[in-house]
């Protein structure tokens, strides 16, 4: 951890300084390129990059102050979580402004009530903030996260994420049982006004990934991919660990469209993502309706059927059931 931060934090600082020095020249180049070529999103991408670096620096500075002003204070975790929530909201607001995104959300009634387990669709890195900006922050619920270990190379996420009860999954598959135990423990120990967010797919959906999996010599996997053309099948190890350890929380599902292009630098630079409408729909399943261990796999698959139908409806601009 220390070695990683000795790399990532200096790299962030040096990159930010160089970016600030070069910004006037980069802006002129991006502006000219956006008018002379097909790269209409050059200015937006440049502005977002600058805003991201600023958010990182402010986030690290604020978390350093939280540590200096009382690492032993009883509200230490809460103060770090407040910084992380600020960071997520700031990034959402900035990316929306840079790329002229609009947000439409339905199913808001599902966001009210007691804390939840949150199972969102995953289509890009940009949608990882949705559980916070839609639910955790406005409803003042303390969300634990299950995230991929690669995100620890983001210094703000690394520092904040390790001060809050979270789990960063090693997706190499070398120790899936250990990961499942850690996720089980993270869920089972949820306290008052706490929830947990995990992306059941385990990795963000893309057509390229889906097509690659369709070529695999795994008939059961192929059937699931054909069943859910806009989703990846849930990874059962982590998902069932959460369901088995659930101490009594409802499950909040979050479907969305519009983030698919955000994971491709080519789409950002070309301007394809400019002016995109992000559509979101949420629904809640009460804890009483969640079956025991024998029925949890089929329960999850049935909800993924609904996720697929909802994504299809959102993409067509239709009302969601």
C-alpha cells in the first residue's frame, strides 16, 4: 500500500503541474482539432481531464486534513466518507457539464426507506458513482463498496477506500473463495444506517467482451449471454456471498443507459458521448421477498431478466415497469 502511494501520489502531482503548464496549448490544439477534424469531443475530454485532476488533488488534501485533525476521533470514518461522497458528486457534476449530459431518473420511490444492498448495472467506470450520487449521498446512507483492485491506482479512491470498510477484489480468480469470504464478512457486519454496493457483473459490459465470451466453449455461459444481450451474467461468487450474509436489507437494483460510450476514449474524443441523455430506473425488492440459499441463484437471474427488459425500455425511451 505504501509503495503504491509513493508512486501514485507523486505521479498525480507531477501530472497535474505539467497539465496546468501545458493547458493553454492543449486547449488551442483541442479547439482547432474539434473544428477541423471529426474529434468534436476533444475540448470536452480535455476539460474533464483537468477537472478530474483537480478533484483528485482536493480529495487527497481534504483526507490528509481529516487524518491530521484526528485519526483517532470516533467520526474519522464518517468524515472520510463525507469527502468520498463529495468527490463522487463533484465528478458526476463536472462530467455532466463537460459533455452536456442530461439525467432522467424514474423509480425514485425505491430510493426511500431503510438502507439497502445496491446491485447496479455496470457499463463504464463513470457509472461507479451512481450508487453514491443517486442513493448514498442524498439519502445519507453509509455505503460500503465492493470494487476491483485495479482502482487502488486512483490515489483518492485508494486513501478513502481503505479508511472506510470496503473490499477491493482481485479479479485474477486465484483466490475466489477468499474474496467470497471477505464480501460475506463485509455484508454481515453492516451497522446502523449502512448499506453495501456491488456490481454483480464484476466488470463493465461491452459488446467486445460479450462477443469474446460468446466464442467460449461454455454452453451455459453462452445461453446466459443470449438471454441478456445488454448485460454480462452475474458472477455468482460475490453476489451470492452478499445475499447469504444479508442481515435484513432490501435490495435496490439500478438499471441505466447512456454510459456505454463513456468507457471508450475514441467515443469521448469523437464527440459521440456529447449531449447524451442518461436514463436511470430503480426498483427495490423487500428483504421478505428474497428467498433462502436454495432459491437465490434463480432469484438473481429473474432480477437480471428484469434488468435486461428495463435497459431495453430505457434505450427506447419507454416507461419501465
